[in-house]
C-alpha cells in the first residue's frame, strides 16, 4: 500500500513537498459540485445521501489529486440528530429554533447513531473508493461552535447570544457542552470505525472568547472529546482547528491532547514555527490570496513553505475556500506547493 503523506506528517515526520488538502474542498467553487447540488432537495438531503455525499467528496480528489479527502457533511448534523429543527436557506445559512435553558434537558441522545448512520455508510464507501495513498478525514464541530448555532438559531457576527447564555446560565451551558462533546466524540469514533484515517475538530468561533471562557468552553470540552476518542482509537490522529485562537494556540495542543494544530491565516508565521516545534501544524494560507491568485497567491505560498516547510506541515488554507475561487488558482497553488512551478 502506498504511504499516506498526511499520516506521515501527523506522525511528526517532515515531508517535503508537504501533503495538501483544502477545507471546504468539495463545494460551490466546483462546477461538478454545483451540478450535483441541483439534483438534490435540501443541503441536508445531500449530507444524508451516501451516493451523493460520496460523489461530492470524490470530486476534488479526481480533479486535483489532493493528498486527503474530507468527508462531505456538516457540523450541525449533531444538533439535528439531537432533535433540533435545522434547515439551510440560500443567503441565510443554517437556521434553527433558538435553544432555551429548559430545552437542554429535553435533548434526545437515544437515536443519535441511527440518525447519523448514512454518514457512516458514506465514510465506509469512501474508504473503499479512494486511492490507497489518499487519506480520509472525518470531522465534527467543537462543542462551543455547535452550541453557538443552537442557542442563537443562526450564525451571528460575534456569537454574543451564546456568550451571554454561557455567562447567565453557566451550569446549564456546561451541561449542554458536555452533551455535545459526548455525542461528537461518539460521532468521530463511528467515523473512525467506518474507515476514517484521521479526524478534525472544527472550532470556527474560538476566536470570540476571552481567556476564562476559552478555557471553560473551548479547551475543556475538546479535551473531554479527545479523551473519549483515544479510549477507543488511541493511535488515530486528531487535528484541532480553533480558528482565531491567537495567543491561546500555545495552550491548545497541550490542554486538549490533539495531535496537530490547524492554524488560521491571522497567526504570524514565526509564531506558527514555534508551535510546530512541539508537533505537526496545518495551514494557513489566507483564502482571499487564493481567490486573488497571481502574486498575492505565490507570495503567500512561498512564505508558508519557507517558514514551515522544514517541519511537519500539512499545507492548507487558514479557513475554507471561498465559493468564487477560480479553479486555475487552485491548480496554481498545488503546482507551487508540489514544486512544479
């Protein structure tokens, strides 16, 4: 079997050129994705249909030959499986009925795995269909980020509704985070059981928290998840991506136990290099550089490879690819990373 470059790096070994994949690599910037999307009802129908979810996950692998595929799904399948109403509206994103304090005790965890069974079928089929050298990444949202959408019912600019809820009802909020953490850990375990080679925890809203809140609402629940996953799968790498964590990044790996740190584009590369001294890092090209292309793109790629290419690095964006990104810019980035300039 051909070696998986991504797993080599996650094992702490520098690989050059580094393995490359992109967050949201299966998505709206691809014409084949847009064509598939037209054939489905809702976005959730796409997530829960193994035939279509396998197809859209494979599309960027066929086109670009990335070193890893990431399961096509969504972080909000967890609250949906817990019985919360969820819909996706064009231009508005995910929408739910806002969660009240009294709703927390009514969350139904009993049928979680049955409801998410199509996701695990998708993972199993992907592992069979992917090239042997292509790693398969499973994922979930971090408890804090998932909770922000459950409480506000939608994304907000700074997730103030969830922060206010956490300060106003700390015990109830702690229970909510624990429920999400336990369900999410089991979700990752089931993905690994089905064939995922590594998993990533997305904490997209970690950057809006103060120090104490970051410790209680970000670090503690993710550490709880990591412990539970490691009890079942001690050798499977876990990537943590606390977007916007800034100076809190330095404690994240040690406090949570994740294998690798996913870095957003705001983190200075010298700081990233310091973090890399303690283990693998992933990132961290600004997605707008990829959208712009040309000199902005090439300079951004060069800087990352120059600063981080000598250590264990997974080349990635600092967040998801933007929908209008030209395919030729993605191709140029891959050529540059792999040295075929």
